[in-house]
C-alpha cells in the first residue's frame, strides 16, 4: 500500500484517483500518522450474457440452403438454376 500525504492529495487529487482506479490502495497521512485509506470500489458483478435471439440460425440456414438434401449449395449457382431456360 502506497502512502500519500494530505498536502499531496490536495495539490493533485486527480493523480491519486487515477492510481486508485487502477487498483492501488493509498494510505493518506498527516504528520506521518495515517488518517485515511483510499481503496478502489469493488467491481460490480458482470451482467449475465443475453441468449442469442436466433440460437438455431446456423441449423436453419443450412436447412434452407441445402434444400433438404443436407448438402450446402452455392448461392450463385442456385440463382442461375432457379431462373430456368430463357
């Protein structure tokens, strides 16, 4: 734990707060006597991950593009084949 005097803290509070934001705890002293301890706030728990809105997108897209035979096809070739003969 690092030590910072009250006068140093008054002169440059931003520097001290940056150190605390990085995870460092500071002991604040006046006349070589500890008067306070400045510690980082506990981190809030991480938000739960949202489920995917389309969890089966890959399976559905394979089903559509494979046209039921289980084998994916080239999209350009599919368009050419579906145009028919001119």
